[in-house]
């Protein structure tokens, strides 16, 4: 009687590791560079919404159906129609045309304030973090500026200057600079104690070179996130200043001016204030979603999990 020999381990079938690790046939293939986007939907939604508002504003000369300054007393406070998509205001001006042109003011203010506040914040924050004798004076000035509410400081600056888009940008930028300075300073104080910075000091590298080559690249990600929040605050502040009558000139189409003009007619012509308010809310929401998405995407702790 024959006895079956036990199968040796070497003769056992080896599972196909490649096939086991291969994705299922019905699973959609996503390139590795785009996989992290699926984990940050707020970043995609915010970016797409902001792009839509920006394109709408930049295309104002071509998509505006009427001259935003054209007054028609016979078409006062008409509801939305085929001729006037968003209706007309108290002077018979087309609300849609004024809304898309007003978006340019908000985009310019938001982008300009974010760039200027970030630039001066980087310069002052790095000097405060690495030049010990300058730390105290710079931070005391920043503390004094932050002690005054931003909107009140902007109103005070506008009260002593001429109303224009440039002065609005300056008035909004000044209160935003201390926020960036404090962020950059805290990051600089942390990086100043790192070994690679101390090594650069030891070999005689000049301070400007250390700041540009070793420090600045390590604070870019937090600064990008902070810049988005500065831009959102700038858009809201500009609308508030215009609504209070101390922003851009009243004849300039802006969302704040439109809402200020329509507040007296909100019960009889709600559309005058509705559409600029929706565009303002959509813009601020888009910037905030973009900032939240960038914060999550640029977080090193989350990046290791992707």
C-alpha cells in the first residue's frame, strides 16, 4: 500500500503577490499626484468657486449687459427680467452690470491687501525674530496697532485721506500687517534654534542668505494659508467701509456701495441688495474654504497619511 508523501514547503504553490496587490478591475485609476485632492474636497470646492467669481468679474466688460453708470429714470427698481437679469436699482441702473463690475473692486482689494500685508509681515517678522535688539520695538508697535479694532483703524485712516481705491487698500492693509508679523516671528523664533540654521551661522553664512535660503522656504506653507484669511477679511472690510460711506467713491460700482444704496428700498426692491450680498458671501466663503483646504493639504502630519 502506497503512502502519499507530505508536500514539501518548497513545492507548495506561491501566491501571486503582484496580483494580490493589484487594484480591482472596477476601481478607477487615480494618478498619484491627484490622489491627495480627493482627500481635500474643501480645497477643490473653494478653488472652483473662487475661480468662477474671478472669471465673472474679469469678464465684466464683455458680459455686462448695460453700462454700470447708465441712469434710466423710467426703469427704476424693476424686478429681474430678460432685459435686466438682476433688476434695476433706485436710479434705473442695471444691477447685474454693477454687480459684475463691483466684483473687480473686491478682487483687487483682496489680492492687493493679501500681497502687501504678507510682504511687510515677512520683512518685519523675520527682522523681529532674528535681530534681537529690534524685536522689542517692532512688537510693541504691532501690539499697539492690534489694540485698535481693524475696522475702526481703517475708518480713521479713511477719514484723514481722500476716498479712492488706493487709500482703501492702504487703510485695510495696515491693520492686517500685525497678524502676519506675529505668525512670521513665532515661526522664525522656532527655526532660529534649529541645527541647520545654527550650522549656517557657524560656517559664516550671512544673515540675509540664511533668511532667504533656509528660513523663508520653511514658512511658505503657513503664510499661504494666512494670506487667504487676510484676503477674505479684506473683502469683507472693503464692503463694510463702502456700506458705511467711507470706502471707494459712491459712484464706483462695488458690492458695499450697492448694498448701501439698496438698504432704503429693501422692502420694495429686495433684489437690489440680494445679488451683491450673495456674491459677497460666495466670495468670502470660497476664500475661506480655499484657506481651510490649503491648511489641511500643507499640514505635514496629514501629508504623511496620504
